[in-house]
C-alpha cells in the first residue's frame, strides 16, 4: 500500500489506491501514450512516399505532421479537459483511444491532401484526451515522491511509440518494397498506407483493456480555498507567473524537439543516402533506447531533488535539457557524414525526452486538482499549436527561404533559438514556481 502520509493535501484527502491498482493503471496509460505517439510519429518516416504518391510539398507535410493536431487542440482541448475535471476519466481515455485509432485508419485510406489533413485532425481529437486524463489520474493514484519516476516511465511512451512506429513501419516498407497490396473491401493500397492501417488496428484491443482500470477518488475534494471558490480563473490568477514560465519554457522546448525530430528520417534519407527502411530501423531503435532512458533519467533526478526538498527541481532539470538540445541541433545541421548526423540525432532524442515527464509533473505541483485537467489542456494546446503545430513547418519554411531546402541547416538555426528561450523562461520562473507550489502544499 502506498503511504498516504506522503501527501501534501492533509488528512481530509482520501487514501491512495493500493500499489498494485496504481501500477496497473499507470501501465495501461503508458501503453495508450505509446500508441498515441506511434500514430503521430509514423508520418515522419513516410514523408518521401506520401509526398511522391500524393504530390505534396515539404510545407504541406509539415502541416500534416503538426498543424493538423494543433487545430483540434486549439479548438476543443479545453472542453475535453473540462469533462476530465468532472466525469469518469477512464471512460474519456477509452473513447479517445478508439477515436484516434479509427482516424489513423482513415488517414491510411486518404487519396489527397485535404482528406489526409482532416483525418490527422481527427487523430489529434482522440489524442487530446490522453495527457489530461493521465495527468489527473496519476495525481490521484500516486504520492508526490513517486510521481517523477512514474511520469518518467509514462513519458517514455512517446519514444517507445515513435520507435515502434519507425521499426514496424521500416520493416513493412522493407518487406513490401514497391509492391502494392490488394486488401478485402479496401482495394489496392500502397506500402505507406499499410503501415497506417496496421497501427490503426493495434489501438482497438487497448481501448477494451482500459475497461479494467479503476477510477480513483479525486484527492482535492474541497472546492474552496479560504473564502475563494476554486475555479479555473482562480487557479490561473493565483499561479499566473509560474504558469507563464512553465508554458513558455516547455512549449519552446517542444518547438525545438519537434522541429528537429520529425525531420530526422528525411535528413538521413535525403542528405546521407539512407533508405526509408534503414532510417526507420535505426531511428526506431534509437527512440526505443534513448527516449525512455532520457525521460526516466529526468524522473529519477527530480525525485532525488524532491527527496532533498528542492521545490524547483523540475525546472532545474528542464534547463539541463535545453542546454543539451541546442548544440546537438547545430551538430546535426553541419554533420559531414551519416554517423555524425546519427550521433547528433541521438543527443537530440535523449535531451528532448526530459521534458515530457517534467511538464505534467510540474503542473501537478502548482495547480489545484479541481482545475488540473483544464490547465493541462491549456498547456497541451500551447504545446501542440506552437510546438508541434509550428515547429516542423517553421523548419521547412526556414529551409526553403534561407537554406536552399537543406533541412539540417534549418534545424541548426531554429532549434537553438527555441532552446535558449526555454532556458530563460525556466530560470526566470523559479521563484514564482516555488511560491505557487508551497501555497498549494499548505492547502
């Protein structure tokens, strides 16, 4: 049994669920996050065949990889999170998994830019459920001293999912070569379409597995803070400086990370002569190993800082991530060989993976549980609209305007600027973050 005495919320809060229940839920949520990012990331491996078959440009592919997701998060992420703060979170997560899996399948059947774009918006619609539900659920399943590691493992699903997409996609592309497949009811499909259809099928058993999760009691039962009623507006006003630093810093890091990583397969294929299968296999294994290693390393480090009462530990570790990503991006842009480019890619994956467990964990520490899902949605909307929505497209645009379509050089220009902005935001926001955390801890 997890020790309820570790909670900062006082005796009025319900006890934490048994450890076995919490671990089962954490595992299911991890698998969901893994598949979400497999569906999201696989497009970066398929850029070349999709551009060829659908006659698309780099800028259009940037829009498909990022902006399509951002549209949904900007429009509907907050209503989804409003439901997370009020209704059964497990059921919302189940519906999300089913939705994004179905829309991934529809993307695999698209015959042009517009239907592909709309299908990717639908994938984003489903995936908008997973981070708010998981952040809210894990805050009610686990005490603070466990959360860094748990969120580190959860966040590693990003890289295991990306790795799964690259490896599975690479194997399918290698096995099929240039051959099409004739499938019942669907007709003749290209190899890249097969990859998307296979990933779509994998999500359905997971949606059924989620039925075995239990909905934990919400730990912030009180809806008032002194004489103030707890609302989204109240929570945003109380921690506005800390939240501004958090959202600015982690969104800038996402801009840097996505801006670099989604173009890694294309850079290795076009600039260094790798095949799609070779790039998929190597980058898949790199993501599978270094992504979880990075996110779990960050989780371990912040739990150690938590043990030593460093209330701003998550921001300090985020600064280290920014310091690691910037020189790696420069190295990628000026790599003279495939080996040097792959080494730079490894460093980018490792350091950018730090932020995915840090960001939601930091929000758990400064936002009241009654509004946590909505605040996570605001952060996620900014991250997706600016980080994922504009990062890949910005790199493509900079490459077209100033780098003679050299994506590696564009990464070397864009990513260090974004990482520098993130570092400034994290360092400047530390005092406000510490104050907001202590205020919430006294409740």
